[in-house]
C-alpha cells in the first residue's frame, strides 16, 4: 500500500473538496494535508470497510457507569454547558455502543437524542432542518476523526441546528509534522481525518460561525444569524 504513487490516491480533501493535497506523513498508511483547510486525511483507498470498523467499535467498553470515562467526557461537558440555555434539546452524534454523554447532559436538565450509524441509526434524527424541530445543540465527541465524508456529515449536522445553537466537538488536534510522527492518535486505523486549529477556523469562516476553543481538545461552533456558508471560502 505504501508503494502507491500519489497519483493513484484520491487527494480531494474530504472536508473542503480542494482537489490537491500534499504529503504530510507516511507509516503503514499515507497522510495528506489540504492546502486550504489544513485537514490531514487518509486517502479513501486505505479506509476500513464498515464491517471492519464496527468490529473494532464492538470492542469498546465505554460505559456510563465508568467514572474514568465520565471524567474524560467531563473535560468537554463542563465548558459546553456554559453555551446551553436551561432545558435545551439536543443530539449526541456518534453516541457509540454505550451512550454516556447524553446521560450526563440529561443529569444537567437537558433532553438528548442519540444517533450512531452503527448502534442507533435513526436517520430521521438527522432531518431537522425545519426550525421548529431543529436542535439547540449537537455534540460530537471523539467521532469526527472517523468520518469518511466529513463535508456531507458536518453540513448535515449544521443544518439541524437552530440559530444560536452550538455544535460541540471533541477531538485531538494536529500540531505539526514532528508531533504527528509519534502521535498515538493516528495509530487508530478507524481515524481517517485529523483536524487542526486552522481547520476549525476554516469551518467557522465557512459557516459564518463563532468559534470557541475552551480546552485543548474541544471546539465549539455557534450558529449566528448569518449562517450560510461563506461562498468566497467554500
């Protein structure tokens, strides 16, 4: 696989769709970086199949009864709660085999739906563009790095948010090539997209959103009235 030339890979950025990526790193997989949004991505030729992915997720033992897992999610939850009004209605996207964040949010007085393409695949939960049905918030913790089609998935989530609603994301961020070269996060072969601060800044500009970075692995994008993608940067 590593012997393939760049020309045999699809180097179209899966987030902003720029059709030119530069080689960023290589080990048992190849990694390219987009010249526009700075996303680092694995080419689709090296993705796992859905069956292979699910087999790996089935090994996860995350549980709402695990205090360590709750402590991990609390790094996201505490700053995110500051963006929510009381009794908000939201979606936990990529809730996994053991939904926990939704329980923690409900313990704080909010109502939450769970969606996961493998474990809770109710596609109707992703059709909320009607303002009366839209969500006050959407969470995506440790999930966007798995997305094979982040442009489509993130745009769909964004369309499900009310004005002044917030999309909260938790994912580890790319710093530079040196750090990436010995980064454990890339070694998970279900991880195919890696985001940097510049990537989130691009997203905020693309959506006309307000970006907040309250923790090193947390990004919160809030939908403003001017929520159409910035066509000059689309």
